């Protein structure tokens, strides 16, 4: 059953729709997979599963694509923090609703006091002590930060020591196919032809 978000804290309710397993961003038409499907999988595990395993049809999202989803969820207001810190802000508390839909994996799930989703993206960085670490984007909320949420866009996230280490979640997206202009033109001509035939019959 499709449930549209009606949470009062969202100023753009309805842009993200929950399908119990994935959500759809109505701005792009893209589907985003629930975090539980990538629990206990390393970056390389997920990558392999998207090409020849249980996740065929999905792809690991880039950091910019994830931030685009968050922009659409948060009424085009986004204040990411790079590095090890978090930005707490009332303007991003709407992430709570997204965490409750996507972030219910065994480690990064929602509960009565807090919830957060820490997901790997396509970028692989190299650092002195974290060579080959996937880039991560983390969103969440804690009850002691009243009506606030946080966003952290890190070049190295917690526990992301390498692409082979077991992590918890990955941002996976299935992009909608956009019809080519020629296809749209043929469809439009067909509709015009049908309409003209109906008009001639009526006259």
C-alpha cells in the first residue's frame, strides 16, 4: 500500500512517497531502496550484488545524487558539514521522516530516542589510515536535540576503513527511464492523429 508522508514537520509533504521497501522521489521519479537490504554488506559486496546478485537493477548513488534526494525531502534547504562534525538545524528535522522510512536497518534504524542512516556512496577516497574508504552521507535525529536533525557529508565516515570492510548500509537508487525526445514526438503525433480522426467522424 502506498502511503504519502503527512508528517506535520514536513513543509513539502508528498514529495517522498513510502512503498514499504523503497521510497520514490516525485521530483526525479527515482526509487531509493530501504537500508535493511544492505545490512552487513561491504561496499564491494553491494557492488557485486547490483551486477550479478539480488540487487540487480539498483545502483550505488553518488554523493551529489543523495544530496539531491535530501534537498527534495527538505524543501531545498541543506547545510552539510564536511569532516567529522555534524550540523544540527531545525531546517533539517524532516530527515526524521526519511530515516523512519529508509533507515530501519539493524544498526542504523529508528527507535524512540534517535535514528540515523549512515550510507556509502559511489566515491572511493584514499586517506593515510583509511585507504579506499567509501564516501558516506549520514542523516539522523536525536531526541535530546528538540525539533532538530543533522546531516553529515564525510569524505570518510565512521567505520569506513575500506571497500571490503563490512558496513551497514548503502544508498541505492533505481533511476526512472526518461523517454527520448523522438519517442515523445512519435507519441504526440499519434495522439494528434487519433484526435483528428475523432473530429472528422463527429463532423
